């Protein structure tokens, strides 16, 4: 069995580590911008600009080609349209990781995958338990099951290079499995009434994507065109349109492009990162985080939906991830990450409770036509902030211990 504790690097690990480091620096910077967008949204929602903020999000936009029309308020264009681009990037990252990255090693797949299962199941169970006496609330069980990698890495960035790269990679790997779980949850549990005819039509662009991949097409245009057609058909079918982004991403080839040292997947991933980190996710945060605090008192923080979300994120995530990490490593199903200790892993487990973007997104699907908007946002914000603060403190203590031990050995 492979072991991460060796002094040398595994073949190809150096190149992968460089890619991960660049990715994390960008994600961390994007996480800081997410915080700014969130604060701005809450300020606008709680001042005289509140009506203007609401009117902005309710602005209607439509695209019409013959009999085909897509008409939505700006909020849904962001949540259904721009978030499809985000999920496209998630799909690219997942494919790269499984084929040539951290998750191409069976032991590391087991370590991250098993931990992620705990990080999805335990928060959902905590939410369900707290809301079990309110059947109308049960639909939000998946809201605390998601991790926001941008926010989590932004917290890690505050500790600089003191956190071992293997710990950062572990958090990234768990988040990738977490995103995969969120995608499956959306597909199976948050899908509206299906139009089977439109869904059957979606087979055509999916087939086209597969054929293009098999033929070794390395130009982006054919995949983008077929991906857009797929997005429209999936949107009209009743399945959430963001899934079209993931399906399209999985068809992007990882073979080298002619006359280039990079692949189409790597080029698209690199090109989209900045747009997603610095535009799409901050815009999503701005559109979805503007909770009004009017009428909110202490009792609001023990309301079942809010409490289920915040406790699911803060308690459930760390419990589910850490316990299963401990079992996986103790049973020698996977190695301890290089230069890491149990306190590092506990800190990472707590940071898994930073659920912001994905939790808000799932919340918008779970309670699409309800009055739960404020409890959802409060719960997500409270649970994410608690997880960020405590995760940072635990990792800071772990890093300080490492520094003391290194000085002692010196």
C-alpha cells in the first residue's frame, strides 16, 4: 500500500502539487471576494437600498428563438445559468482529479471518499432529527451537506505555508467528493416534474459530446455548442440545468492538443477559474446572501430550519468527516497524509462545515416557493462562520505545535 509519509515525491506528484497550489491561491482569493459580496448584499438588504436590491434581482430577462423562449428573473439566470458554468468547472476538476490527480490513487480515493460520505450523511441526519416534527421542513435535509471550497481555502490561506500541502489537498479532495454528492442529490431529490420528451431529446447532444470525445476532437467550440443545447433541453425537461455543465465537462478530453503541451481540459479549467472565482461565485453570493434582519430576534436562531442547518454544518460536518477519517486511517484502508497529524485532520473536518455557496444553492431548490428564505440564509451563515472560526483556531494550534516541535528537534 502506498504511504504519504515518505520523504520523496511520488511520480508526477510535483507537477500535481504545483497545479493544486495555483488552484488554491486563486480559490482563496475568490473566497475573500465572496465575503465582500456577502457583506455588501446584507448591507443593501438592511438599509434603504433594500427595495432597489430586490428589484434588481427580480429584473426579467428573456431569450427567444422562434417558438423557444426562456424567460426568468435575474436571480434565476444567475442560479440556473451562471451556476451551470460553475458546475462545468467542478466537472472538469473532478475528471482531472480522478484521471491524473490526487484521486487517481485508490488509497487516497478511499480516504477522501469515505470522509465525504460521513460529511454528507451526519449533517443530513442532524437536520432531519431537529426538523422531524415539522414535515414541511424535511425537504431541506441536504442544505448542510455541502462544503464551499472557496471559503474553506480562504480560511486556510490565512495560515500561509504553515499548513502542510497534503492537508490542503485532502480538503480539496473531500470537497470534490462533496460536490459529486451534491450533484447526485440535486439530480435525484430536487428535480421538478419531468418532461420525458425533452429529456429524451437531450440524448442527442450527449451522444454528440461522446462522439466528439471518442474522435479526439480537441477544439472547444463543438463541446460548447453541444453543451449549450444540452443546457436548454435539460432546463426545459425539469431536471436542474446545472447538471448539463457537469455532463459536458466529463466529455472534455484529457489528451494533449496538437502543437501544445496542455490539454483542452486543462486550458478550459485554467481559463474558467478566474471567471468563476472572481465573477460568478461572488455574483451568486451577492444575489443569494441578502437576508433582511427585520423582525429577527434571539428566538430566530433556534427556529428548526435555521438550527438544523447551522448545527448540521458546524457539528455534523466535523463529526462525520473526522470520525470516518479516523476509522479509515486506523483500519489502514488509507495512509495518514504526509507531515500531518490528527489535529490537522480535525481542523480540516471543521472547515468542511463552511457550506456557503452550495448550501445556499441547495436551499434555493429545497424551498423554492416558501417563506424559509431568511432561516436558510441565517442557518448557512451561522454554521459557516462558526466552522470557519473554529477550524482556523484548531489549525493554528496544530501549526504552532509543529513549529515548537521543529524548534525542539533543531
